[in-house]
């Protein structure tokens, strides 16, 4: 395994514990497509640093007065309802930020074990995060099923269980015919999960 692949897999490791795939898939894409920003991704697999990154973006939305995206993030996260021992039905951005603040001093393992740090990002929020935090433009396409092509992109997948955004339930990163997710590498969307069908493709515009 190359050092590059090892680094990329670490970036997706928190997504094995939390639903933060909108962020981890963005980390993958920035590492692969913009080598100049790789130094900024050091520690992207450390739970506290991932939470700091999420908080930075949410506070940016607040500072910009972007209530539309904040409300969409809340609504999308709520739509996941009960997942394991976590109930996202009453999810609130302000409560989530408070939880991040209260995580200071907790161990990395303890933080990772807390699934309540999950947060669902609508496609528009992923694109906005790339623009606001990474200064990177992207184009989002709606796709109807299958693998959604072969282009290098952040891909959103559906498994028939969710309602919003054509059933969107998870993001992964696709590059060089490989699929990156959960700190692992797969040969196809179907290999990652045979129930998945692509419903969104977020293509990064080359700098």
C-alpha cells in the first residue's frame, strides 16, 4: 500500500464511526486533486480535528447568514431518524455545535465512539463547503441509478430507504476507477454495497 493510499484511508476513518461522509469524501477529493492543500489535511483522521473542521464550516454558515443551508442540514439530518442508539429526529445545529465544544478534553477513542457526532450534508452543502473552506468550485449533477458514470467525483448514493434528494443516504469518492469510503477502497459502487445506486455526482472543477 502506498503512502498516498494510506493517507487517504485515514481520512475516511471517522466515517466508520459517524455519518460524516460529506466531509470525509471532500477530504478524499482535496487530497487527490489538490496536492498543494495536502498539508492542511494532516490529522484528517483524528476525531477532534474532524469535529473542528465541521464546526468551522457551520460557524462560517452562521457568519454568512446562510440560514437556508443551515435549515437544510438540520432537515436532512433529522430525516435519518433513529440510527442504532442515536436519535436524530430532534437534531439542532446549535446543540450539535455545543456538543463539539463539550468534547474538548475527551479522548479520540471516546469521541469516535459517540455516533451523535453524525451530521447529514445535502448536496448543496457539500458544494458550498468545498467553495467556502477549500476555495474549490464544483458542479452537481442529478443521476438516476447505476454507477453514475466513471468520472472522478464525489458521488452520492441511495439504497431505497431514504426520502430526500432522491433517496441520498451516503457519499463516497470515486477516482481512477476506485471507490473510497469508510477508510477503505473498493473496485466499484456495487462492491462497496450492492444496494447502492448513484443519485448525485459532485464534480470538482480543475483549478
